[in-house]
C-alpha cells in the first residue's frame, strides 16, 4: 500500500533554498541532521526533498510539484503578505478542471502549483 510521496527537486544552493521555503512559504526544516547537499522541508502533511545540483541551469529546469490544499485563500494571502513572488501566469484563479490554483517558481525555477478542489 502506498501512503506518501515526497518529491525530490534540484537546488543549486542549499542556503538559498532553505531560506525561500522557510521564510517565504512557511515550511520548516525536517530531520535532526544536516546532510551535505541534501535538504528536507515540511509544512503540514507535505514534505519536499532537495538534492544539490550546482550546475543546474534554472532556465532549463522543469521540476514541478502539484500540492493540494484545503485552505487556498488563506495560504495565498499569507504568501502575498510575505511578499512572495507569484508567477504572473499563476495568479489565483478558478480552472475549468474544477480547481482553484496558483503557481510560483522557487529560486531554481522549480514550479510549485497549489490547488484546491471546488
């Protein structure tokens, strides 16, 4: 039986990635050890892992994660209050497939889409 999924995304700089996810998105670091070249963050029931890829070209990175939420308006407003940059094509909107969604890019151009069923 499958019980969880923890996506692994590339990062160029662990300090920058950690700062973005903790200070902009409200995640916290997961785990009690600091592994070189690896980072784990969590928020509520979501965990995202990152592996170091110093040669990553953000313009050719297609890392993507879709994260479901049950409080999209509150989370979206929190990000706006934190001055988190929302992608111009990713503003909160109702989609024809029955989701309210918004998207943003992290410092390495990983696309994070947040959605709530309507």
